[in-house]
């Protein structure tokens, strides 16, 4: 059985219900908005984050309508954030297909993102939980703050592993953290259990992002971006940060600054990519993933007792770490 089948196995019925509700939320009867929402719906990916919400809820209770509405709201917020991020980053592709802004226009993408965000709030209002509304609102603030921090970091000449972690905690890990925490909250888990679930989600999100950053150093049509795409967007990620700060070759630093300045060319990116591989950047990032994975395994061992759920959680972790290029 593959990773995704193992993850979905104990939540198969609940995930079907989520998918129906999510597709309903991304529907509209009229014109251009209908076309754009349908375009987004058809490329919505594996929807890994709602699976965390459903698993977390089932681990602490019984998946309810509040859980489902919360899962839909979280995925809608994520979708709106990606739609807006593509405009900010001037990205032409997402998951190997034209982004919404490329397929339509920046104006349409921003407005569709706003529509999805409003639909997110509508779904969480139906859930009727002030605590979940608070957490979702705080998540929206954190995601936006992370994007601004990333833009600020591009203009900062300092190359820091600490800042890198701050960015990915806000831009990626916060969403996983909210999914796990809100899942537990939706079924009445104790404050202590909710906090444990949130920490689990945060660590899982850190692993996901570090793995995505490793992808950038290899060619992969599945990932939907060419080698060095992050550098082309002005981003220095963990592998190259490590190589730059742990090699004797200061001659690479001017190239790194050209990344931040947005003046680096394709040949220079290729040099930095090979430099990163040669000086242990990939191995270091994998080591960091493994360290964080130890915390995730500890959470699973201590807090997930149902055998089917334990296997699903374990499969999720294995998927996050071992996704193929």
C-alpha cells in the first residue's frame, strides 16, 4: 500500500465528505469567476493539509461538521494564500501548470483570491466556534507576515539560517500547525492535547518545507519548477545557506548577493546549485529533517494509540521525508 492510501485509510469516508464540501465551496454559477474557480479546483493537489485536520480530529474524538467546515476553511485560506503569493512572486507556474495569474491576469487572481478568502470565513462562521475563528484569523495574519518577512529578507544582505527558519515557520509550518491544532480543537480535545497537536503539525510543516527546498536543487517536472527556481525568485534556502557559511570559498558570496538583488543569471544559478551539492548543503538539510522527524515520531508514539491511525500518521511522516523527486 502506498503512502497516500495508508494516510487516507482510517479517514476515507470523512475525506470524501471533505472533498465534496470543498468543491462546493469552490463553485460559482456565473462567468469568469466560475471559470477561474473551476481552474483552481481542478489543480487542487493531494490536499495533504486537510488530511491532518481529519486525522487529528479522529485521534481525539469523532469527526464532526465543525471539523469538516474547519478543514474546508483551512484549505480555502491556503488556496487563497497561494493565489495571492503567485501574484507577489510573479510566478508563471504552480504544480507544473500555469498559475491563476498566468492563465488569467493579476487582477483576476487577486480578486479570485479575495473571493476564496471570504468563502473561507463563511465556512468557519458556519462551524460556529469562536476559538476556531480566532485561530484561523491568526493563521491568516501569520501567513501574510511570513510573506512580508520573506520579501524583507530578500533585501537583507545578511545570510542567516535563523531567518530562514523564521520564514518557513510563518509561511509553511504555521498552516500545518493550525490544521493539526484545529482538528483536535474541533472535537473538544483538552488545551494540553491541542497544544501537543499544534507542535506536531508545526514540526511536520518544517519537514515539508525543507524537503521542498531540497527539490529546488534537482530537475523535476512533478514538483513543477525548474532547478534553481527559488534562487531565480531571490530566495536562498537552507542547503545553499549551509554551504555558503561552511565552505572556504568566499567567492560564492557575491553570487548569493546577486540572488538577493535579483540580478543573477541562469549560468550563475547553476554554479551555486553545484556548489551547494559539493559542500554538503543537501546532506545538511536532510540531517535537519531527520532531527525534526524524531520529535514527530515521539508525538506519534506517545499520543496516537489506535493502530490504524498510528500507521496513517507514520505514513504521513514517511511521505513528507521521502517524497520522490
